[in-house]
């Protein structure tokens, strides 16, 4: 193990700097900035996949396959990225023709706004796949799936492939859910005199702890 060497005797002392208590403010005015802001307002969306940070090349491929080649992708921290579309038609398609998924990961998106900061929580509603483990066979019905989805948020669709194969280990529904309101771990169903407590398993979703508010556990 190499020995630590002492700094030379002639090494300069560190220069101490006082920290300003009040941050300076400046006002910048330029027509190019106004044009840039207007362009983003009309053609840009802020995006992030729930629980997934894809590689850059894969992300470009997904955008080109699902939306268009006529756009510019700006990568940000925390998994966020901004897509600036060249044409209004593509911009509207991305905003209105969802929900969009990468496998099980739903895409959060919102129109761009000037004070976007990826370090602050802006994600609210997300399309989430929810498993319904051990749902009784007689409750495998669209009305039940729709009712559960609308109770959690806004029902979008259901995956009936397992029931069609007579596999009843779990059912799956997809709903747009407001994550800021928290996620229940079960839901109570009542059909006539029959009562059932249904466990809810949210796929590909990171939970926020109710005590420490960190992502990853309850």
C-alpha cells in the first residue's frame, strides 16, 4: 500500500470565499428567446416512462416507431425527456392517442411548460397495469373490471387472455391513476349479498413510503 505523502511546505492555503446570502437577479430580453419559448409551447411535450429509463438508442427507436422521425429528443435527469415535434399533427397524436407503453411501463406525458424542473415531482396521472390476484371466476366480467378501474382512476382496458385459456390465477386491468393520491392495496367488492376483498398488485410501479416519503417501499 503506497504511503501517503505530505503536501509540500510551499503549498498555497485554500482561498476562503464568503457565500452571498441573497442570490443576484438578472432580466434577459431577446426576441430569439421568445420564439424558442413559443416553439416549445406549441410543439413540445415532457415525458417519462414509469419505472423505466431506456437506453438512448432504444428510446429514439421507440419514438420513431410510435410517433415520428420528425422530432428532436432532449434528454434530462431523473428519466425525463422532452420531445419537440416538427409538425402539429404529430404533437397532437402523442398527446391524444395514448395511453402509450413500453412493455408494462406506462408513459407519463404533459405539454411542455417553461418552469419544468425534473427534480420536482410533476408526475400525477399514469396508465398503470393492475393485477387482481385470485379474483373469483364469477367476477371475471367486464363490468367488474371497469368498476375497479374507475374506482382507482379512469378505466382504460383489460387483458382477458388468461381467462380465455381458463387460467384464473390473476386478472389484469389498465387504468389511468392519479399517483399523487396514493394507491390502495385492496378494494372491497359487493355484488348482491356477496362480499369480496380484492388485493391489488400494481405492475412496474415504485411506491412512495408513507413515513419517509422515499420511493421504493410502503
